[in-house]
C-alpha cells in the first residue's frame, strides 16, 4: 500500500487545468459564434445554425474536414479517436453521404464523405484564432513564465509518449473508460509539431496517465475521481453530488449506475434529505485501491520521465489549481460566463472535475 499523502494526484491537476481551459474557450465560442441551444434558442434568425458543442468536437472532428471533405475512415485515422458522427450530423455541423465519384453501388459507410455545413464552416474559421487567443489570455493572467514552464514540462513528457495518442480526450466509452476509445487504424502522423497547444499537451499527458491507471483498474478514473472518491460511509445526498464533484447530474447518473451494478455503492432514501449515496464495504476497499493506484502510476512516471520533470510539471499545475475551489483556485478567474450564456443559468459548482466527463452529449468537459 502506498503511503497516504494530502497532495492531489497529478491526474487531478491536469484535469482541472484542461477543464478550465475548455470551459473558458466554450464560453467565448458561445458568445461569438452562431449556434442554437435548448434554453436560449438560436442566436439569430438563421435556421441552420449548429447546436452548441464543446471544444473537443473541434479536435476530434471539424479540424479534419477540409474543403473537399474527408472519408469517415480517414477522419477517424486522423483524429485517432472516434467522433460522435451521428451527433455532429444532427447538430448541424456536417453532412455524411456516399462519395459521388465512388463507382461501387453500395460503398461501405467508412468510405462515405464527411463535409462541413455552412454552420460548421463558420466554426472552422473561428476556432483556430480563438484557441490562440485563449493561450494568450492564460499567459497574461498567470504569467508568461508560468505558462512557458508548464508547456516545457508537458512537451518533455509528450515527446516520450505513444505518438498515436489523439490531441484530445476521447468521448468516454463503455464503463466511462478511455482505453477502448483509441482508433484501431494506423494513426496519422502526430500533430505535436504543428499543434502543440496547451489543451493538446494537457490532453495527451492526462490521457496517457488515465490509460496507465485503467490497465490496472476495473473502475475508470472518471468514475473514481468524480464519484466514488467523494462518497463516504455517512452518506452523501445525491442532489449535492453535482456541486461537490463539478460534473453534471446526467454523467453522475451514468457513473452511479456502474457503481450500483458492481456492488460498490448503494442509494437509499433518507427522509427530508432525499436519496443518500454511500459506498459498500467493497466500495470502500475499491476507493483505497484506486487512490493507491493513482499514487503508484505517478511514482512509476517519476522513474519513467524523471523526478525533476514530474516536479517541473506539478509545480505550475499546483499553482494554477490551488485548492480547487472558486476562491482558492486561480483557474476560476476566467470561468465567469457571459450573462446570455447557458452556464449563467445553471448552479455553479464548488470545484472543477477531477477528471473530464467527455460524453456523447456534445463533449463538454463536465458532462453537461
């Protein structure tokens, strides 16, 4: 058993930085770009504005859809992880249809061509400069030296990772895991040299860490970090879980279903408090195993990448994350939503997720 430590796992620090960057980017993209949402409708009278989606859908889909389109199979090869193709069609970003030049009477869907809609093309023009602007904001807010140090440490780790890792976290798969969401196709060349932006570097390092964890655990890091970790034997009110964890009710329902199925948690009625969730005895043991495994992976990484490199990575991340609360974390300084934004109308979390809940619902980092 690993010795107990009060410092947060490296995965939590990476996660909170990546989630904060993504939410700030998403807020700005929502403010500037044409879109539709359930609560607020369309931003103008256009009938073909795309449904609002998160930054990850740029990284796993739209950035690879050129003027001539791209075959479904080639899109997945370039992205190195599947996208939510049906969702992107339904939300108005792309069309998917057989290639008119394909002589086969019934070409396989992997050969169909993905093309951007007019709404998708508007997003394509906006996203790259906005990404650069967000990085500039971080340099101004946190200091050029801090961000340069973070970037250098991230790049040092990424250079030693599998070159086939995607440039974003994948949409979580069965069991809310990452390890079955990497493409089985021969990957395209790594884009690190061209697109080594802060969110890309954070995502690659975090994903590599999560994969090492999930090779040894039957519980995904997303479920442990955002739900199992915060349960205690005295019980936690189910309605408080989104605020405590920083992730959406919908994603917590999915995670809780898995814990219940595995016998790691129970949900009980408790009078005025409503439903209460608590870990079973097996769940408590699983909490300890997961906590120790995160520490073991980080210890292994110190050997693999060097103690000094891990320290250089940890220090700026810890400076940004602070205690993880709105008052104690510098990451919250850029997260105030615009008054017209959808996040302004929902309850604010008391922390950022300790692992991104990237779901098929639009790729938002808190599972919204």
